[in-house]
């Protein structure tokens, strides 16, 4: 309860789903062999933290920002440039973190102070403009960022796949640098989500929720809402940059497509909506559903299409053809928004009862 | 008696509309000043202008001798002004407890004050951990008032607290406001319910078309039916 900041999932089904996801992620290196499974699991971890940080903005303050991938990109590029420039050592990792995180926070502070006073739609537009400018800048400064090709780099010795930490003869599994990196990604993502959970359940989080509902009413109670919104913006940017660092460490690469593109921003938005806004837990579920669908729907459809064709069913083999996976992914999203308008977490919590009534204080 | 709040020559424009057209008023310390008037007279705009939610385009507003017309809303609130907007303005996603904690700006809740509030509004104790959005209209209004009085305030601005409430709840609210008044609070109260106005008001200001058209003792207005009809188009008796 302490670790969840007094905000448990409040639904048995939700608790079960979350436990299954977290345990499956934790056991991925041993349960699901192969590089693809580990990649998918690491991506789920990174995106769960990234989406949770976006939920702090969208779900808890009602602020729509399109600059979230920019902060994610700043983290990615900072670590990539440091490791590329300084070589694969821990000093470079530390430099990337020390430069990337404050840079993201300072930029978020500047955007917040200049634009959070204005109406929400203008803030969204300003973030869109800043993020576009940053994307152009990243591709133009090719001497630093590697341009469209991005930057590939090597990790410090300890995190390399070739580094065997525990040989197969001890547990029957080999623990190498790659698995260590995975657990680093897993643990830091979990830590960032727990910190966000703590933030939203603190007095500060309550003010954010009040601002989301009615900014003027919150001001009439004496809260300087620009300060609160800017602070939330900086916190979200820090976590996004943290997720960017983890993503780059995992991929050993940072480039426009993996860390800055607007398609990532759309993915984040979809994950928040599918999981459930204003819940933090929704980020874990949204990221898991979305990334699993993105990676396995095509092969699942291949199997289904083959089975349907072997059974001699009309129309179905064509409809389920793996090439049509994007159509089905789209339908899956429409269905999830239609059936879970408050997201999966909202639906499950609603089914499990609201904040309970009590007689004492 | 000293005036806690003074407005002199206050004009407020909302877009191209000139709503407040030179308001002069004073709210004496420790008294309940009623602000009456027809719909659209500018009563809510007056409260919102005092609170800084609308910026006065000209004129002076002083609170305890300090100019506040250019101050931001949070600063005015921190000077000790509690505002209860109309339409049951609670934070519906937060619990009753969280709403009150927010109003106390996350300082510790004073148990004695809380018990005093629960004495008037037992429903708030019953639904302490329920979402404010799930409360009935009357309970939301109780919470809205409780939020304004959970901390000691120099001045309370209350906008139509009895609007749309059942008679029994109106009586409970009047009793609560009377008790707050007995404790020495200074209140500027906008009210359409004349019974409530007569029960609570020490002095009265009547607005029309963005100006104050009458000022005097509430008891005198309550006793003068022709004056009520002239100023408000209604008589007090018709509303009892």
C-alpha cells in the first residue's frame, strides 16, 4: 500500500491483470526465449513510463501537449551523443543523464512559463510548433545527432550481450549484459511509475485534479495554477527524458524515427486513452495492449487466416490476411474506445465500485 | 464600524459589454451585506471582479486598506477572501475530504472546525470519502460553503447559496450562515431568496444595470414593500 502511495488498483480484475503484466514482463527473459519477446517487453516497460508521464499532463491536468516526444528524444539523443562521443563507458552514461534530464526540465519550464498562462488550445499549438522545430533541428544538426541516420553507439562492457554474468551451468539460464540491461530498463521504468503514482496522490496531485476540473475555482482557493501546471510539465518532461534514455540504452541507437517522430506521439495518445486517463495504472495496460497488438497481431492473423483457409471458410482467410493487420489494429482501437470510453482501468474500477463511502474522518 | 472591503468607481468590461458601470460599495467589518438585484444586474460580476476573476477596467478595490484590483486571484484568496461561486462549485472528481483539504491549502484540517461544520451538515461526515460528484445538489452546496469556512477568512463572498435547493436544506444553510455571522465573519452575500436575505442581512445593496441603485439597512427594505416592488419588481412577502 505504501509503495502504491495509498492508491491501489481498487478492482480485483485490474489487480490481476496488472500482476499478470508485471510478472510476465519480469520473467520475459526466462519464459519467452528469443530477441523479439525481450524487445517487446523492454518497449512495454519504456512506454509504460512514458505514457504514465503523459497521463500526468493529460489525465491529471487536462493539458494537451504535443511536445512529449521531444522530451523523450532529448533523453535518447543525450545518452546517444554522450556514448557516441565519449566512448562506451559509465562516465558517458552519467554525462548523458546529467545533460539530458536538466535540459528536458529547463525546456519544459520555458514552454510552461511562456505558454501555460494562455488557453489550453494555444498551449497545444505552441508545443506542436516547438516539437516540430526540434525535430527539424535534430535532423539538420547532423554533425551532432547523425541527422536522419541517427546515432548508433556501444554500451559499457557490463551491459553488452557478450558479457556473461552468470553462466548457463548455474541456473540453467545464462544471465548476460543484455538481460541486465533489460532489468535496468524494467526497474527504472517501475521506479518512475511509482514516483508518478506518489506525485498524483500527493496534495500537489489533488491541486492538479482541481485545475483539470476548473482552473478558476482552483485559483479562487489560492492556488497559483501556472506554477502547478509548469511543475507538472517539468516532472512529465523529466520522466519522458528518463524513458528516452532507457529506450536509447536498450536499442543502442537514437534516431528521429525511434525517438522524435509524431507517430510516437500518436501512439502515446492512443495508449493513454486505451488504458484510461487520470489513472497512471492505465499507462501499463495501454502500453501492454498497444505494443503487443503492434508486434503480434500480424502473426496471429497469419495463423488465423491459415486456419480459416484450411477449414474452407469463405471470405475469412482474405479478411484475416496478415497484410490487413493495420485495418484490424484500427478496428481494435475503435472498439476499445467505444466499449471502454473511460479506458480499461476506468471500466474495471467502475465495475469494482467507486471510492468507498466512510463515516469517520 | 470600519469597512473591510471598499469598491469605488469600479467598471468591468467583459468583451465588448460594459457590465459594471461605476460601482461604489462598502462592506463593514463583522456584518452581512446583502447584494440584491434582478438577473443580469451585475451581482455575480461584482463578486468575480472583487475576486480578480474579471479584471476591473477602472476604479479602486481595497481590502483592509490594501489595494487589490490589480492582484491575481490566488493572491486575493491568500489575503483571506473565501469565494463560494454559484452552481454548487465543488471538485466533483475529488472526495469530500479532498475538497476540504484543498480548501485548507493542504494544511492540517482543524478537527474542532470540522466538527462544527459536521454539526450543520452531517451529510458531509457521512460521505467523507465519497466523490463530491456523487453528492446531491444540496450536499454539494453544503460542501461548497464548508470549503469556504474550513479556514478562518477575513471576508466571504457567497453567490446565491440557496439557488435550486429544497426548503429544508435552505433552512439548514440559513442556520449555518447565521452561526458564521455570530462568529463575527464579514460576508458579502448575493441572494435571490428574500426570506434568506431578511434573515441574514444587516445592510443591503441593490443593483440594477451595473450600478448600485439603493443602499441601506436590510430591515428597512424588508419592511418597505413599495420600495421592494420599485427596486426589485417583487415583494418580500411573495417569497416567503
